[in-house]
């Protein structure tokens, strides 16, 4: 990907009409550990695979962030950039609630994040954010799931995966997304975990230490499950995987 003639500046276009530094930021998202999101009529779910520099000596990186009672996000890419964006989003949510006495609609918030990301692609003294976000929330339109990119683009999804080896998860989601609309919360989490499991490298298994789950619903606030709290969901997945050969 090295193109020394046209990648010295974020505002320099290549003859092919490309901004290489924006593409490098998108590559940083692909290098991050995978995260998967899906939504039904009543709930939206995020699951993420956490990494640690050394599993026995260090803690795992934070992958899920609560933003407001009705909204949260998962990340793939640079955690430091994600923390800055999380602080920005929380401030926007608090300001909106203070002025209007109501929660900030998810799409309006996503648009502001995308605008902030896009500004960094137009100024030579800045760099793009090296992180992709999956933002899940509930507003007047029901559960919703959005993806934002370092380029400033954003998308509304029924289900999506980003990060390393995310194509394997997307393949699983494409085969099963039609059942998500009427799925229960437990079924939706299982589907997301199965998709996430497809992104694991050789010798890596989902467990309560390296897996995070977050759920938000029409009648429930955004809740993150980590460590011992996520063991219930991982056990359900392992029980189902163990029973599958017997059913065949």
C-alpha cells in the first residue's frame, strides 16, 4: 500500500482520485479485533472480541462503550481514537438532554460523528480517525444499528461485522439475517456470537475473558456484559455447538 508520491498529505489526491491516507485509516479498522452487531424489532445487540498484549499478564482492551441510557457503541481500530469519540458523543448526548429534556435520536448523533470524521479528511494539519464504530441504540423509530467510517461515511444496517477477518462473520450474517427481525434477545446474541466465532484465528476460542456483549432494547437500557457476566452467553453458545452433531 506504500505510495510515497501521493500519501504525504491528507489533502493530496492521487491521479486515480483517491486519498491514500484515508485508505490507510480504513486499513487500521481492518486490523482491529472484530466486532459484530445485529438488531431485531425489539433489541439491538453488539458483541466484540477483546485482545490483550499478553493474556496472562495484562488486561484485555476495552471494546464496548456506553454512551447514554439508550445507546452505546463497539469499536474496531485504535482504542485511543475511540475514547476521544466516546467523550464527544457523551457530551453531545448530555447537551441535547439538557436543552430538550429528551434523548438524542441515534441517527442525528451518527450524522454528527460522521461530520466530525469527515472534517479530518479536509485539513492538512489533521489525520483521519483510525477507528470504525458500530453504534446501537433505541429511539422513536425503534432499535437501530449504524456503522461509521474514518472517511466520514455512515451506514444503517440490519447486521454487520467490522475488524479483522470480518468477512467470515458477514458470510454468516448474510445467511441468517432474515430471521433476525423476529428473533428473541437470546437468539440474537447467539447469532452474533456465532458470527464472531467465525472471525477467531486458529487456536482462539470465545470465552468469558475475551468476549464482550452489549444489549439495548425498547424496554431496557444499554447494558454491557463482561467477564463473569458474559459467561452465561458463552455457555449457551458452547452448549448449542456441542449438541449440533447429535442433532444431525
